[in-house]
């Protein structure tokens, strides 16, 4: 009996979603996409304080399974496949009410780049790389990659990466602000888990609200963002976690945040 194409691991307050098609460099076919969507819904459970998404040591994700793509990807149209397939899981990552950390070994290519870019923090192994290679098969980047990549690195860098299907090393990704940490090969997942454990100790509501404000700032003016900050801070002050944080600071101890 073959293993599922996506695995879900419950590490207490950390959820791990792992692409599991090593023979295909973790390329995505319809079954894989839908399983990922289901598990990204499962990861919304309040018991989880952080989510790690990963592949294996050969690849994070090699993009869409082109064999399946030639057969229509299992949907009636490409547009339907993106809107009702890929976009569900990607939106779950972007709007997840907790930190999402990508652990990347090997290739991060094609629409796999969208999952990478939809995460809040990315850890890349030294020899891993990012390649948004759609132009090689006469297609445009999708899964929100055009928008997300441009926001991270600016128009010119994003355009060249997409148009030239440039292979971008982990070190260059770090320099461009695309990832926050480069690990030794084979250590990306362990490094991501250590980060996840740290984030699991932080005030969950404050982390989510910060994530929401920063994500939303892409679409808002400075003035609108100031107003949103003020409104959100009004909601935060006086909550149990706020009181616990202040008390712990005064008492010089680690706070115990509950999300209340």
C-alpha cells in the first residue's frame, strides 16, 4: 500500500504538512493539491500555534506535475483548477491565524514557489534554490506568485526571475529578503521546527494581528494602516495575554500565553 501524497504530523502545538512524492520531486497533481488543502484546514485548529510546511531532502516542491497537467489536471479548466484547487490551500497559508514556516531542501520551483511565498518565514538549506520557471514552458507565474514576489523583491528583480526562469540560490534569496535563514543541508526542517517551537510560546493573538496588519498593508495607504493599527491595539490592550505579558515582564519571568 502506497503512502499518502501529503502527510500531516501533529507535534503538540505545531502542525507539520509534508509533501510526500519524492519520486516526483514533490510535484503537485490534483490529489496532492486537495490533500494539502484538507490539511491546511486541519492546521487551523486553535491547538496549533505554528505550522511548518515542507517536502523532503530532494525537493520542497518541483511545481505542478506536468504529466497530470497535460491531462487537464483533473479539473474542467485551468482556471477552475487554480481557483478551486491551488488557491484554497494558498489562501489558507496567507490568512492562517498563526505563523506558517516553510522548510526548503532542494528545488522550490514552479507553483511550489507560491507555497514558499505564501509562508510567513522561510528556512532554506544551503544548496536549495528557488526557480519560478513558468516561462520555460510558455506560461506565466500563477498561484499569486506575480503579486507576492513583486511585493518582496520589487518589480525588476521579480520580472527577471520570472521572465528568465532564473535559478536563485538560497544565499541570494536571503540577500533579497525572500528567506530569513539559511541552514546547513539536511537541517532546514529541524531549524524550522526550532523556530516554530519559539513562536508557539509567543502571544498567539498578537502574532496573528501583526501578520494580518502587515499582509493587509500591501493594499492600504500609510494613513489607513495607522487607523487599523489603532483599532486593533484597542482590542488587544487589557486582554488576558496582555496582562500576563506585562506581569511577567515586571516579575522577570517567562510569560505563559493562552491566546485569550
